[in-house]
C-alpha cells in the first residue's frame, strides 16, 4: 500500500515513523509520503487561504495550491492506477471499522488535510470526477485540522493490511467488528484481588466460549452504545419464526437457482482475486449444477423487496452439519447479516449431531475472521485446482447450561 498525506504541517505526521506503521514502512509493506502544501504556492508569503465568499468568521483554503498539489501527487502510475482521495472533515461520512476494512484493500490512498474553515468545496467536486473521493469524519466534534484525523484513520486502516500485525488472529474479535463492542478480555493470573476469570473461558469448550463472548458483546454494547445495540439486536435470528431482521428466510425452490447462481458469482469474485484463481466452484458452476445442488443441500434464501440478498445451505455428513455457500450481496456486507445467517444455519441442524463444519479459502481473511468469532477452528488444509482452502470445525455445545 502507498499513502500520501498533504498538509501545511507535514511535521505533524512524524508519528507515522513509529510503532506498527513505522515497522511496516521499514519492511516494505507500506510506503508513506508526506507533502507540504505550501510547496505549491507562488507568492512570497506562501499563502494557502483567503476570506470566505458570503462573509463569516475564519479563512478558507484556496483551491489553486490544492489543485496543483493533487494534480502532481495523484498523477496516474504506469498502470494507469489512480488513488482513493480521503478528505478528513467534520462534515463527512462517519469513519467506521467497516470503512477501514474497505480502505485496507486499496493499493493507494491520498489524504488531504484541511485547516481553518476547510478546503474550497470546488476541490472535492473537481476530483470526484477523476477518482474515488471520500469525505470522512472522525467523530461529531471539530479539530484544528485534518492531521489528527488522518493519523487515526491511517492507523486503523494500515493495521488491517495483511502482514502489518504479526498475529492476524488479534484482528478477529475487536470492537465494532460485526457492529458490536468487544467482549471483556482476561489473562493470568486466574484470580486477582479476589476476582476470578469466568470459568467458561477456562473450560476449553470453544463453542461455549464463542456463545459467552457473543452474549457479552451484546450486553456491553447495550450498556455502553445503545445506538449500536438496537441495530445489532435486529440481526438476531429467531429460528422458530424463520425471520431475520424483518426479512423472510425461506427454503429455496428450483425457481431460485438462477438468482442464487448470480449472487454466487458476485460474492465469490473477490475471493477469486484474493487467491489469484477463479477455479472456484461458486464461480464455475452452471445453472444445471445450481439446480442439482438444491436437491442435495438444504438451502435457504433471504429476500428484501423481492431481491435475493443472501443465502446459506447445509446438509448432514455423518455426525456433522456441513454448512456451505454462505453469502450476502456485496453492497450489504459488513452489517452482520452473514453472521446471522450462519447462526440460522447452525440452529437448523438436527439435535443428534455433534458439531458443524465448513470450508473457505485460505486467503479469505474476512471469512476467517467471522468464523473464528463464531467459534470455528481450522482442522485441515487442502488445495482445490490450485486454490488453497481450509476446513473448519465447531463442536456443538454438550451442556446448554454453560
């Protein structure tokens, strides 16, 4: 990843040499270039601001230096690649963990750090026609400039880039992942000042631990961030009613095969890119195969206003419940719908089965994060037509009172 930051205070960005980001720069995972906006001024005072049209207090950053700076810094590379321009500002879209995950997949980001009353609006309008542009807010408050926001956003984004954090499992269960706050965490000793670590965390029962952590996340979110809890609660599955966030979950019928096939192609395209191979069944199956699968798998579909937006399937294999083709429309991902569908499929398993199993791509970081949060652990690794895959297993809870 490459990151460019434009500011009238480039020294403000020196923390980018420290900690994880500094190490990522030294190891070649990340390029960071800071630029002084005043280098693109042409008067003795190196002026970058002027009074606002329409009157009012404060000054506004002029468009000319910004235009020249962005034209030079954002000049397309030999591969015609253009960056994603980020403009931090209190009037932007709230920056979230989901946005951080999306931006972590971008090869090139440019941050334009405004000051005073902000940057002339025409700058944003000009570059929106040329490249992706996002105006992002760090929170509902006003800072002296965009540098602090840029530092926070860069750290949130870069730590998600593969290889930046040595143990990728530490990214799996964090606050705001799946729309909830993180559960309480504990370490040794087991008893400290009379307070014991919850027994379930020392039980070795991964299924029970996953359920406990899920409940703790819900309770903590309800107590500390009720605005998030309301949205998260709506994603809990009522298996008896087969209702998901007000959306009807239904068993698929043969007439759904075409839409299921189309959704599969859309959902597995990124996985094909991640694995540098499109020899993935979800991308190579034809309509006949999709119809055949409906007879050998129990498949559910989710619709919203008539549109098929999600699906999952399962079948019994020995004493295990095999879950597959869990998918959510790309524009609706990151809202917890996939996790809710997974829980729905688990709840549909016959009572006498001992656990759940599924397969995903070895490089599918997002899928692996969700499955680990749900209590699944990798049990095997294999290769399918050059695509590395992993098998995961989750034991069924033997004692419902845990």
